[in-house]
C-alpha cells in the first residue's frame, strides 16, 4: 500500500513528483463537451510528459467546472491512458453513501489495478441549496470520521463481528491486489489532524487556502502515527500555476481565473471569462484588492519563473509532492501551460501511443 502512493515516481530535474488537479474548466463560449475532451487530451499528454498522477475534483452547480462526477470521469481518463495514476481530488464523502463510493472505486481498481487513488474531502463542493439536494437528510461534515471508517471497512471487508453492516459486501473487491490508497484532503486543520492520526497521506488545498498551509502541514506531521499505509508523513499540496511563453502572457491568462473566483464568491458563478473580458471588467477598488490577493497565490510567469516559484514553495512547505491546477479560459492554453512546466522541469517522458 505504501508503495502505491509514490510508485513509479521518476523525478528527473524536479525535486518532488509533479501531478495535476483537473477541473475540466469551462470557459465562456466553450462547451462542457469540449472541456471534457480537453481533459482527456490533457491526461494523455500528461502521461507522455512525465506527470505522476492526475486527479479530478467534485464540484456541483458551477458553470465553470464540468467535473461533477469524479468516478465517471476517472473511468474515462483511465481508459484513455496506460500508466499515469488517476484519482479523485476529491470525492466529497458526505455527499455519498460510503457503500456507493466503495463500489465505484472498487470497480475502478479492478479495471485499472495499481493506478487508482481515492482522495476524500468533507466539504460539499457546492452551495448550501445544492448540498441539500445532494444529501437530503443524510450525513454532514461532522459525521466524516464515521463515514470514513465505514468506507474503509467496506473496502477492506473488515467490519467486526456483530456489526449491523457485517453481512453487507461491497463488490467488486480484489483482495489479491488490495484496495485504492485513501488520501484525506483539506483546507484547514481538521482533515490534517485526522490524516495524521490515521497514518494516511494528506493533500492540502494551498491554491485556495494559502494562509492555512503551513499550520495544517505542521499539524499533520505532529499528529502523524505510523500505520500499515505509511511509515512517515506524506504531504501533497495543490498549487495554482500558469506558465506561458512570457510573464505578461501568463498574467493575462491567469486574470480570468481571478474574476471567475470573484463571481463565485458573490454567488453569481459563470463560465471562466476570456482574457479580454477579464481585462475590461469594471473592477471596484474592493474587487481589485480581491483579484490582487487571488493572483498573489498563483505561481505564474514564463517556465523558468514558474519553476523557481514552485521550488520556493516546495522548500517552504517541505511538501512531498506538488499538484498543479491551472484555471484559464482556453483549453489549449491550459494544456500548453502544463507542457511548458514539464519542459522546465525536464520530466522523464512516459509511454507514447
């Protein structure tokens, strides 16, 4: 199990593995079909360029994101690739019955053994009204530890004698090849501490909670207890990054992501605007402060500048892995950004064809 977490890492010039968090970004004038096709193309290219893994996120009710169903998208991407690890970044567990998640990821693991990660979060991944529609009268975030224990027991077939779910079997299960590695995801200290106590790998959302990154990682490492999964802590951080041929072009590409986040925070989500729409938006002084703060946590520039910024962040956080997410309008610009980054790090190329 521990080997599954970092298996196949070939770092080349990168000090730590580089991975991708894919949202299937939907830009203004871009159809969800095109966005999802671009995700498929990115997965193929990322495998060729030497990225370690690609995860897809669970978001609901967001016109700018087409990845509302991680298990479905993972199955599609896994069928289109050969070696790159695929996973959820993550499945929002309170939105689902643990048995359903166990069956979905048990199926993925049986189809693609050794390539599937199960990243779990406790946030709804959406607004309150949509969360109610998803959960009805089901569990909430406070029930996450119990849900996690139930999911793990379904995956392992480890309910104790006398447990009311002892006779319920999550199928398919493949005891001979184990189960997908479980990761806990978070943007605060709760999941960090729980991951440490349980001895699980931890992924922190630095890209939208940068102020909490160092405290959460410190809490994870201090709480860590060796387990059958890991002997030492393994921390990955999600990082927003945009690489282009010039730093000016990178800034132009990154600005739409800031405006998209501004609209989301105001309860008016839309597809990601074009660079021209973002440039010409009539920002108020307060909006300009928001945009500047957002961009301050995006590593952007030409390939050398982005590599330098990522290396500095890795050194500051002592992260074991960096997972890059790129929120730009045009799918081709997004794919190109990842290509430039792979070139800057001289990642060892993977299988082709």
